[in-house]
C-alpha cells in the first residue's frame, strides 16, 4: 500500500497559480408584443435583474389585455 506524503507550507506557496479575470455575465431579455409584432431586447448584468423584468412583463400580461411575453437569453 502506498502512502501519500504531506505537502509543507513552503511547497504550497512555491506553486504558481493563475488568477482569472472577473467574468462579466450579460443576460439579454427579449420582450415580444404579439398583437403588434413588435419586439425589443434589453441587456442586463445579472440573472436576478433579468428575472425581475421577465416577471414584470408576465404580470402586465396577466392584469391587462396586452399580449406580451418575455424570455431570457444567456
């Protein structure tokens, strides 16, 4: 049976590591008006903002007679 040797603090600090740059996530929300055939897209920086916009469009569709819907694209 082979035993693993313990790595010392000096060995860990001597190892090189690459630091990755901050990743920007842009989410595109597409909003469609089925009655008029219009559409628009909005780029937002976070998924939670895309969710809020999609939810607001869904609520507008529910409480009014406007036939619109939204979808998020990554």
